[in-house]
């Protein structure tokens, strides 16, 4: 099968990006735009490409190179959920959905930031960027990571985080398993 790399229509080339902002060039107009990841419209986000022209979209359809549809992700998650329920633990939630992974990510990221797990894993010169002195700072970082405009949305996502505060960090992140 001859596969070509997916390129979105009217691509926007990423010039520079970090955890909170992105600058991109619209080659058709020569205009460079800067913005926070959390406020960039989905239509623009799908048009972003890396400097070598590759799509910045994480998951692409292997047959046509287009970004995967939500239903494709949900199908994969449903299959994994059913596998776990049948072969590992029948107690795994039967109604587990793709969106639940976003909540799980939010809780894990909040606790990993709060407990300095990420700070311990990054190079020394970046350690301070990931250290927080209070939960509100961790929530703020996760808010940007999820692309939420409102902290209230993020708080809904991490409402179960308190349940995991007493678990030893090695057990929480799965060390030794």
C-alpha cells in the first residue's frame, strides 16, 4: 500500500511552542499568530503542522492519513475495557468511556505535579518550572494541559484526586510493577 503523509488543508506551520503558548505561520498570508493553546480554535489546531510539514495531530487514520474520529478512539477504548473486564477484573467499570481517560489523566497529572514527581523527572534546569507550593498551582498547570478556559472545568475533572493523596507515590505511579 502506498501511503502518503497526511497534510491538513491550508496548513499552519508551528514556529515555536511551549506548554502554554504556540506561534504559527500561515504560509498563504505570511502572517505569524501567537496564542495560548487553551484558546486556539479546534479548526486552527487541526491545521497545525511541524516545520517538516508533518501533522501535529497525534493520532492519524492508517488508511487515509486523516485525523481519527472520536468514534474510532471510543471503539479502541471499548475493546480495551471489555478485554480488562473479561480477562483481568470483572469489577472494572462496564460504562468506562474514552472521556474517562481525560479525567484519569487530569487526576494523575495533578497529583504528579503536586507531589513533585514530574519535577524529579525533568532536567535540573527545568525542575523549578514543575514545582508547586500549593494545589491551586497544580490545578492551574493541569487546566492549561487540558485546554480548559475555566478553572471550574478542571476542578470537575479532578474532583476525585483527594482519594489518592494518601497512597505512596511509588504505588500510585506504578513503580515496581
